[in-house]
């Protein structure tokens, strides 16, 4: 399995064009806006989502300016959602660096997030492709609904695996699907092949979120950038614990279910629930779900020609499952 750095290196020229485009489109006449954004762009993360746009285009054709515009559109909208989420969640650190609201304040963070949204739409418009513009518009709605779903499930203690998967589709997997779509649209790929790639992207996005949720059950704040039990602290019950709570044969089932539905859990109660999930197969179950998702994702790709790009798509899936942050 290649690591993500190898995949980044294989498309380094395209990523440079993308990052130059993002920096250019975010530059404004306001010195404060420029200062905030310049600081924000210092930590780019792994850029898995725009990588998927580029790989989607490469598997069907070549990377032109429309592909770069499409990749910039989804990356800008993704970052807008992160900036706004940090305000909602009162998050002061992301990737072990101060968030915009942590460094400045909520007022500036919301406005910068809005600026990112507008810049995303501007990049989508540059493609002159209504399919790409429509994908970006639909994505914005889904990301917002996913966050509202999460709040609803936490507030009303909706312990339902189908509801969990619907939420993580909207808040995470929908973005991965959009990446594949806009990359394919930008090079006019045939619809039947785009559908195969959508299946891949949906499973990848679900897997990405499940892996992210697993982090919350282990003490590695230095690498992950958030404290253990943070989801439970916010009332979010994710797959490892949810699976155990829905299993009536698990020990102390009713007692632990009642505890999980309590508002304002203490640190000791959170630790108890984390241990309960780990000791009763919740983590193993989550990993088994990810392996099933991987099989479903890669099956539709079997008909594609064997290329370096196809290998990269498979490697990204392995990376998502194995990643440690």
C-alpha cells in the first residue's frame, strides 16, 4: 500500500496548480481578510478531497483548467464547512493549530467561512458546467443537513444505526461523492462509469467518518488533535458504542443504555462508556463494517483499465482504514 504522500507526489504539479488557484481566488483588497486567510492556508491537511477530484478526472481523461476549478470549488466549500463547524462546536484547535475562531473570534470566522462559500461558487461557475454548479449547490445543502441530523440525534438520543449512516452520508460521504462527480463531469466522462465511481466514493466517505469516530475511543490527543471522548461530551453516539448499545445481549445493557442517554455526562461516565464499547466488540464491529465498505467500493472498479490512477484510488481506501490521525 502506498502512503498518502506517494499519491500526493504522483500528482504534485496538479496540486500546486490547485493551491495556487485557491490562494489567488481568496486574495482580496482587505488586509485583515488576507491576514486571516494566509494564516489559515499554512495548514492544508492531506487534501484527500481535491486529490479525489484530480484522480477522478485522470481516470477518464486529463487534468485541465476545468478540473482545477472543480477541485478548488469542493476544497473551498469543504473548508468553509470546517470553519463554520469550529464556530458551532467552539473548537479552538484543528490539526493541532489554532482555528480562526480560536485565533480571532466567531464574528470573523463566520465571515471568512462565508467568503470561502462564495469563492467556491465562483470557481464552480468558471467551469461553465451546470452539472458541476449543481453538484456544489446540492453539496452545501447536504453538509448542512448532516450537521443538523447530528444535533437532532444527539439532542433526542436517537439510537438508530440507519440514522447514523444517513447522518454520516450527508455530513461526510456526500462530499466524497461530489469530488468524484465534479472531476468526472469536468472531462465529460460517460454516466454509467461515473455511477461506478459514485459507489466507490460513497463507501469511501462512510469509511472515512467511521475511522474518524473510532479515534474518539482511544487516548492519542497529540496525533488526533482532539481529546478522547469528545463526541460523547457533545452527546454524539457513534458506531462503536451505538452497536453495543443496540445489542440486548451485551452485559448491563439497560443500565449502560440509560447512561448513554443522559445529558451532560461526567468525565468518569464518558470513560465508562468508552471502555464499555471497547470491551464488548464495538471497535471490532466498526472495523468489520469498514472492510465490508471497502469490498463494496472496489467491486465496481474491477471493470476499469489497470492504471496508476486506479491503484491510487485503491490505496486511498487502504490509507483511510489504516490512518492514525
